[in-house]
């Protein structure tokens, strides 16, 4: 449904016409297509077909570019352009990061932002990166659980930052072939806290139920 500022339903909304759109399960990105269908089954079929095509493109990509290997790839002429997917906590952060990245010298390789937006790193972000052989950069955001699983499955590089300078500096070092290998977080599983209780000289204990994966003894938690 389309609802105007008076609460009345509308059949259409032209440019610069503010309306509330009902029925979306997630925040759309600027430029996304809005397709009307007759029923939810048809909608699921369209979504499934598009995701299948993205996965096929992802599997067709023989190798994924890693920032650690970017300098070598540039020197050997294997790559002339690096696609990027930028996600941040707010739109201003994303625009600021994109502006700083554009200032980097790009004589030997061009940085191209193929998607940017505010919010957590989603499944569609990772699928797009997989299909485009892109690197995902997150600023003050983390991947959704499904997105993290797909990134690991399809070997998509996801870099997370809390300071814009760190992101730009690492990208600059990667382009110069000076980036050192980083320690990555390996996800074992997740658990749901059902109850908490305190034990003297120990602290607060979280009685938890493992939702998926596994939780090893002495494993780090976040």
C-alpha cells in the first residue's frame, strides 16, 4: 500500500511525492527496483530466481581478490579495478568514507563503489560482492548472521572498521602491497541467553542455549 501524509491510500506516487510504503521487510537501497506481483508465492519465486543467478555468478568467479594480495595483483597486471561495497552506521559515514577513498592515488588501479548504504551488511551485499569479485567494507556495522555465513562460504572478503582513517590507510597499504596479514574472527556458533545468575568470586553467569553451530569450552564470545 501507498499512504500519503493524510493517511489516505494512493495508487501512485510521482517524483518528490512523499508516501509511506507498507509491506517491505527491509529498508531498500536507493535505485532498487520495486516490483508489484499478484501474490507472495510469485514474489518468493522472483527473489529465489535472482538469488540463484547471483550465486551462479559467484561460483563462476574462479578466485577472490584479497587486500593482502592486491599489491602483487596490481604489479602483475592481473587487476585494473577493485569493486567495493561500502556499508556504515549512518549515510554520512558512508559518504565520508567514499570521499576519502576517492582521494587515494588511482593511477595503477581504480576503486569503484558498486553499492553503498547505511545499515548492517546484508545477504544481498555479500551476494553482490561475490558476483562482482568485490571487497565489502563495513564502518561501525557488522554482517548479519546469514551474510557472514555466505561470505565464508563464497570466500568474500569483509573488512570491518570503526575509524575512517584506518579503513583508508589499510586500503592505501593494500594498493602499495604493504598490507600485513590480519587476524580474522572465525565464527563457531551462536547461543541465546535464557537466564543469568551470580556466583560469588566468579561473577555473572549466562545460562545459554546453543542456537546453531557449536560453543567450545574456553571459546571467546562476543
